[in-house]
C-alpha cells in the first residue's frame, strides 16, 4: 500500500492556519461548500492547517482540524471529494449508511444529499477534488453506454485492494507533478494524461464489478467479527486484553476465539498484535526522528519489550523499526 506522510502533502505550498472555529468554517465553506462545523469538546478551539492546490478540473488539499469535529455539509452538487485519512480515524454517515475511514479506507461523500462526518483529533486528510462533469466525460470514454453505472460511486474506497492502491499511486504522481511545475509551464499533454489516469483509476476503484472471493468473504463476515475489527481499529493502542475485548462485545472468550479462528484463521491476540504493529508502522513513518523514539512509539502501541517489538516488526514488514523511523 502507498504510504503518504502528512508532512509531504503539498510540501512547500503556503499553509493557512487558524485556531478560530468561525474562521476555519469560513475558509472551508469558500473552498468546498456550505456546512456546519462543530468541535466535539465543549469550548474547544481548533488548530486548523490547510494547504490547497487546484489545476483545472482537479485539486489536492491537505486539511487537519487539530481537534475532534463534526462536519455537516448540505451536499457537494458539482464536484466529488475522495477523503483519505493519513493517520487516525473518521466516520461518515449518509442516511442509514456509515463508513468508518482510516488510511486503509477513504470516504467519498455524496453529491445529491446531506451527510455528516466526525473527524477524530489527529486525523489529517489528503482530499482529492474532481469536478463532476470532468469525471463524467472520462466515464463516457472508458465505459461508453455503461458510464451512468460507473458514476454511481458509492460512499467508500478500499485503499488496500488493487484498484484502490492503483488510484492512490496515480494521486501521488499527479500531486508530485502539480507541486513540481506551475500550471503555465507544465506540458499540457502530460497534465491531461495524469489527470485522466487518476480519474480513470478512481472510476475503476469505485466500479460495482462482481465481487472477488476475498470481497465476498469480507461481506459474509459475521456481525461479531465486524464489531471486533472496529473495536481493534479504535482501541488497539490501549491496554486491552482478550477478556476485555470479549466483555466489550458481550460474548465469552471462547465464543470470540472460535468465531475468529473459523472466519479469520487467527486468534484474538494474534489479530490484536497485527493491528498494533500496523499502527506502530504508521506512527514510525510519520514521526520526526529528532522528536520521537522507537521506545516511546512501541509503548504507545502496547509493546513494553523493545527487543520483542523489533523482532515482531521485522517479521511483519521486512525491516527494522529504526529503518522505518529514518525514512
């Protein structure tokens, strides 16, 4: 999976910063659309940081509110947004549908109906902006008479699946080209090629193609397993034990172990360790070596023995924690 670090998004571009909620609301309304912005802790200010760069029909934004906020837009109408958390977690509710997003799962808000989002603190986003008419033109070229179905994007994009990874790579290529050359001096052919490639891969990543075996297995997972995964995503770095997890889910340890072994082929402790290692990797890749240490990150992710952590990390990712930290 492509790893994008918050500090690298639109590096060198001016950063708009504000701690005033009303000011942050006005700036984002002017950039996107009318919405309500509500900090989730009473009396909380924000620490918003925004970088933005648009070129023709597309744009790339870096947005971090620096606080947990609820955002209630009225619908986007004329453009699509693909919202990718670089760290942390967010949630989007559209009617009865809910999407839990993370660096592995992007949200794609609807154009024609209200939706609500909660961004947790520590959840900077890379946002890809695409004009609806431009995407529709690419859909017609790629899908012909089936373009209408291709434009039914849905609300989420799995960034760990092949099409999602391909989309993410095309975003990085477009991003690098946009910050390397000003629009006036960039070759028009190259610009158009990168933009069309990104939009084509967006459509392919959202396409309602027949599910693969893996996707069918994911869809058939029991409600217990889905709740278990959601709990790990949110609380993996806390001092959790398997009995704690079972109690939170309202089942016995044996019931949880049996369900996970049958559906995932692993024990609760193995899956908890896997999620903690992935969280540690995210933090190591995003950390400044001058400010954070491997020990502190390992401890924050639930690993108290550095030697054991290093061995598990090497086995999982093929490199030592120190190599990830120096990237």
